[in-house]
C-alpha cells in the first residue's frame, strides 16, 4: 500500500491501476462495437424492400463491415434490439430468426431518434441515403 502511494506521488502508475486502464479501454471498445453492430443492423434493415431479413443475411452483412460475430452474439443483439428499439424478432424455429424494422427502429437508423446503446449515425451515413 505504502509503495503504491509512493509510486503515485512520483507520478508512476501502479500495476493495478495500469491493469484497470486496460480493462476500461477494453470495456469501452466492447461497448462501441456493440453500439456499432446495433446501428448497422438497423441501417441494413432500413434498406431492405420489406424492412426485414433473416439472421444469415444480417450476419453476412456484419461480416462485410468487419464485425465477425457468432450466431449467439447476433441473437443477443437482436434480442436487445427487440426489447429496446422495437425491432420485431420472429423466431421461426431454433435455427431461423427474422428481424423486422419498426418505425421506431427506422427513426434510429435515420438519426431522428437517439437510443443509448446504439451508435448515432455520422453525417456521411445520413447523407448517403
């Protein structure tokens, strides 16, 4: 304890605070990644003719944007969007999930509504439509 206090006084970080900084950075990165994945799902659904897609098409799109996530991770994000952003997720069977965008989800995808946990679209993303 005294050694850590001395190190702090001299401007040296203790090992435990360094580990905490790494953990904080990892947590922020995971949080940003989740928020980005959620926005990408909403934006993808907003560009579909009937505002719906199955999990395989969504997963492929996320992989194209650099988010190589598992089916289980996708199901977690779809369940979160179902509860928070009113994206309708219909579980046809254990293997098939279909997500359908609602007006609330469309508002988020277009930047007209903000939901904590979903990344806000950049101006470039809003202009591209």
